[in-house]
C-alpha cells in the first residue's frame, strides 16, 4: 500500500487516523537487527506519522503501540511526499 506522492490535498481527503501506507523492510537506521514493519497514519488534524515495530506484530497494533519514526531521511524514504505535506509530519 504505497502512494506515488503524498500531498496535502490527499491528507485533507483522508479520515482522521486512517492508515494510508505500510510495508516491511530492513532499515538499519531504525532497527539494525533485522526487518521492521511500518505504517503511515494520518492524525486528527491534517498531520501524519510513521510507526514501526517488529514484523511479528500486526499493522493495527503498530498503529497504536509502535515506535514513531523521527529520522527525516527514513520518513522520506518510506513515504514519498511533497515538501508541504512533509512539513505536517508529527515529529513529536
């Protein structure tokens, strides 16, 4: 479930807390020991965030209890987004 390019218009069309991208990959900047499973979720106000955990956990669990990705390079790698939508990423 990957989008070509996330825009602010797409964020505004999404429902709050909607999962809009997810995947599984090896990302040593987040977890050096192996693969992670990640999910991108829109927040309650046009913001969004990426959460990740071990691949043995479900996407719904990761949405609620995963670690938040705060590494800008990884954020842009996982979800291709324009600068305007990237500014709405919830780093904290």
